[in-house]
């Protein structure tokens, strides 16, 4: 009997030899496991490549770029679109078709009627005198009609024919009072009414108004949107 046989055991349980038998996992299972993992990895790579090809031929990349742009806008990134519309200059009214650079009228070509819709006396004359010094032609200067008297909440209201949008006359006058509301009315002529409202404090500083006029005549190129 071998020394490896426990006491009291023999017969078919007898262990022969001088060493313990080695217990090995069948190599077949190991090969099956390795093969399964390799197949799974290969299928994953093949699926990813197929998706990329579909994106190339169906324009999926454009969808991804559009989604990225929307994400930049939500995050306040530099790719956000500018607030001004194409061709719109600082202080422009944003209504109708405006003239191109250098085609805006000079202040001397714009006739302004100044009306005071507030309870403060002397505003119409003082404002008209300032506009005249800045080169504008002055028409009627008086109190606002009853339909507007004490009813203009803004700093001012610019009223004129629709053509004032196309010629740029509204834009030129708006450089003097940036907070004014613009309203086109159906009437003949080319004069513009400046109705002084409750929020009026003063016209824009002359240097600021001159800078705004220069921007109308020769606007700076719009910056290109940057990526996030």
C-alpha cells in the first residue's frame, strides 16, 4: 500500500505511487472562453465601423455638429449667434430693408419735427436746438397732440413714413436717442416726428452720437463665430 493512502482505506480507494495526482482544468473550456471573447470584440468593432460609414453617407456628422452647436449656445459658448441680424448696425431699427454702408443720408437730409409729450416745459425747443447744432433740419417744434400727450412711456417715439426704414432716416435719427421706439405710419412726405416721452433725460452725448453715425456709414465686419 502506498504511503499516500489514508489509514483504514484500501481496495479501490487505494492510491498507488509516491506523489499526488495533478488536477487540471480541461483545456477545451479555456479555448472556448477565449474564442467567445475574441468573437464579441470583433463584432463590437465591426458594428462601430458600420455606424461610422452610415454617418458618412447619410450626413449624420452634420447632425452631430448641429447638436454640438446647440450645446455651445446653451452653455453660453463663443459659438452663440450674434444678436444683430446680418447687415444690422449698432443702433439700427431692424425694420425693413436698409441701405448699405455709405448709403445712409446725412443728418442735413433728415427733417425732424420735435414734440413734447411730457409735463416738463421747454424740452421740445431745447432738443430741437441740439439736433440743429448736430446738422439735422428742424421742422415743427411744439407740444405733442392730444393722442400722444403724456402717453409715451419711452424716452422718445420716432414716427415717420415706411420709406424712412428704407432710406435709413430712422437709423440716423436713432443715433441721437438710442432708447427711442420707432413706428412707421401711413402718411406722405419724408419728415420724422420725434416725440419726447416720460423716460427722456437727454439726447445721447455728441461724441457717442458721432461714433454711432460713423458706424452706420462704415460698419465693422462681423466677427466669425468661434467653436466651443
